[in-house]
């Protein structure tokens, strides 16, 4: 048979095949204490989608105990249980929820079942074309001199959005299963909370009270399963961290910063390989002293946003260069390319050069401030909200009376993918002159603005993306007496309204093929073209097309390479070969998209220092039709 022929031509040994089959069997088998979710019950349907723990796996029917509520014991067939430690089962569960509860599929359900002759597998294939259903959840926070211990999530009741507690300290209240087995517990603030996919999160570091009052900081870490509402311990980090951030890339979790509570010589960043059995946290290369990194930094790398952006680990760190001029105060975005670890941490070269002759060319927009931002990854973009300004005095237990920054949100994107091997001839002005430095193209990006959320500051707020919409929640206005904000606001744009990625790879390839020479002494054509792409002043001088929301870009004027301007004839020949590019500005800045407060998402308690995370929206037993209230199309 064809399958036998395939085995006959394979070089796989029988031992390897046996080991592979045993591994697959182990992933499917259920043992005592495994966490599962019940699905597909025709009778006792009220238990569908409820998480449970296996008590006895012998026999055709397995004995399980519900994790929450009545903690009732049940006898369930193996085919009605999905194993939460198995990635395929988690994906299958999310798809099944879409089939059961997505309004469009419920309307067409009878028609589809008839056409598919009752084949559930075909119906689930249709459901895979819909995005998983999501909702917003909050971890513990801090407000008005006290901890806010509760974890909570948005649920749906009677067609409206309501906050439901997930975990707290109150006796008899809801509890996250397994929280008592986590060293230091799960009630903590200023910790890293990292999504690792399919409703799973790694939480590391932090403390359980204001840092000025707490008796200890945490090195512990745990995994939170938002589907099962359960926590499980992970290996502790080598040292405690407070005010750290994290990101997930290719099965590894990176924790960066939180170093002001660390002993001398501790690593600025550590990494945990989730797929390595029995492995622990390993140190990553330190950030440069300018980013507050290294053993001589004095522990200044804290409360810095950390994210994974288009395959790169990034951290937005305050510029701590000794003796820095006032014009150099601000934050710098640093990137670590996991595809090129030998490059170490590199300052991201942004396309906007500050006007001061003494300013560095890699400072982020001043409106961001230097610490305590909110941040979230959205596709290939990084979104960051304003934090503390550069000249804020030290936080000594009382909110400082300073002129706080208004809350704005900025968007960053890299221009090229992380595997781009070329160099960019980067120009930096020095008074009347300038210098050119070659930097890796994968470090080049640009910022844009999504506009102002509020005139008041929102230090310690957090950003989240739920059902394809961007939200900001919480924060404190440290410049106006420390007023805590309990509102949640939504950006009225969508992902397609963000600045679109340019087709830089195709553009650069075309320029290279054409072979038109760059100006004498400039970078090769592919690198020279990249410089043109990255210069916003050149783009702003372009003539607007008939469509008022778009510009047909002809890269002209203001860009200089050594002593040659763009109006030189041979430079114009190069530009004439560039294909026209359509750029859409982020409409949040002076366009149709702005920010709007969502009254139904007001926080249970006004707070900051929390994490706003996106978790699966599980059925609640209410009317399925009412669950459309969390749809991104609804106001």
C-alpha cells in the first residue's frame, strides 16, 4: 500500500517510531490530577465547558471533580474530556466554543448541520474560520495605599458586560485552583505577565504590597491557565525581580528588568524554555549601561515595557547615560534579535531625529515618558501608553506633585523582518554637520501616534487587545494629587487603521535589480533605498493624492547623504525607479479614530500596577444570543 511504501522508504528506525507512538499515547492518556474540560454532554449539559480534575482514570468512564462552584464529582466518558496540557485539545475547545456560541453560526446552525449530514467535524472546520472568543481580565493592582487583591474578568449577563471575580482573599470567595501551591501566592503587583498562547500565561516576580512597605520581593513564577482558572508553580528565577516585564518568542519566555531589588551581578534578563523538561531560567546578555543594565547600573532597569515585536525582544528603557544633556532625557527602545543573538542588544534607530544638535538619534517620542507605561503587542506593532516624565522625582510612597504627561498612545513598527541581513547608512546630525553610521536593517523602525486618551496622566495603566480592539484601563494621575482612574477607554480604530507595513522587501529588491548607482560614498543601492523609506521628512513633502486619507509617496527633498541632496539628477533617477507606495496614517491622530470611554467596562476598583490580559471567553450558562454584547462591532 502507499502507506507501507512510505514506511519502507523511510530511514526512521523501529525504536524511534515506537518512541514517537508512545509519546503520542502519553499526550492523549489521562492520569490522576490531570486538568480537563468537559464537552459534548447531551444530558447534564450545564456541565459542558466546565474545568475538572481527574480523580480516577481506570475504566471506561473516568471519575472527575469540578474545580469550581459545587466541586461536584462526576463520571464522564473519555471522549467527553479535553486535556488542558495538550495544545491540540485546547485549540479544539476554543473552536467548539465558537461553534456553540458564535451568533452567526447559531443562526446558520440548522442549515449547516443538514448540509453536513450531522458530521460535527465538518461543522468545526467552519468554526475555525472565526476568531476565538475573547474577553478582558485583570490581575491584582494597587489603589489608595492598599492592595487590590482580586483577579477578575468580564463576563456577560442578560446581554450586558459585568465584572466577575476570579480570585481574592475573601473567605468563601472564588479561588484560582492551585493558587495555594504557588510560592508567594498569585496576589502580586508590578510583576511580569506573559501570554504564551491559548489562554496560558507565565507570571513572574513582583511583590504583595507597596514596594516601600513590603518585606520581600518575589523570585517565584507560575503558569496561569485562564480556561481552567488554575495555577501551577514554575521554577523560581535566580533572583527576585520587581517592576519586570516579559515576552514570549518561539516557546521561550523572556523576563527583563526589575533589577533594583537584585544583588550586584544579577542578570538583567533571564529566559525559560517551556519545552525543556526540568530546565530552569538561564541568564541572557545584559543590556548596555545606557539602558540601566549591567552590574554598575545601580539597578535602574525597572518598570520598562517589554514585548515581542515581529520576532524581536524589545524593552523601552530610560536613557541613563551619565551626564546626559537635557535634550537626551527620555527613553530608548532596545531590541534583541533571537535569530542573531551574537548581535546582542541594539538601540533601535527610529526614523524621527530630535531637533537638538546634541540629541541622540534613537530617542523615543518625548510624550511617552520614561517608565511605568502600559504596553501590548498587536500584530507586528507595539503599542505604548504614556508613563512617568523624565524629570519626575523619586516615588517615595506618596504620588509626587509633578506636571504629569497627558495620556497618549504611540505605535511602533519595524520596517523590515528580523532576518534582514543588510546594513543601513544612518545619518546623525551634529550642529551644521552630520555623520553616517552603518546599523543593521533589522534595528530600524518608526513611531506614530494614536492620539490622546485623556488630558490627565495614567501612570501604571495597561493596554490590551480584545476581539480586535485596543483598550486602556486603570492608571494614576501623579501630577494631580494621585487620582486613580477606574475607567476603560477604547481606540475607535482597528488594526487596519494602524500605519501599514511597507513592502520594503519587494521595494529594496527592485532597487537592487535595477542597479542604479547610489551617490558617491553612500551605502549600496539596497541600503540607500532603505534610508529613503525610513525618513519621515521626505515622506511628508510628498504631494497628496485625490484620496484625502492617503498619500502617493515620491521620496523628495530634505534628505541628505554626505553632501548630496535629493534634487541631484542621479538621485532623482534612483527615486523614479521606486514604485509608488500608499501610506495610510494612523487615524487616531487628527483623523476619524479617537478614544472613547466604555462605561460598561469601568473597573471594579480604580487602580494601577495591574496587568490587563486577554483571555478566552467561556460560556457562562446565560443566553448564547446575549453573548454578542462583547462583539467588537457593538458600541
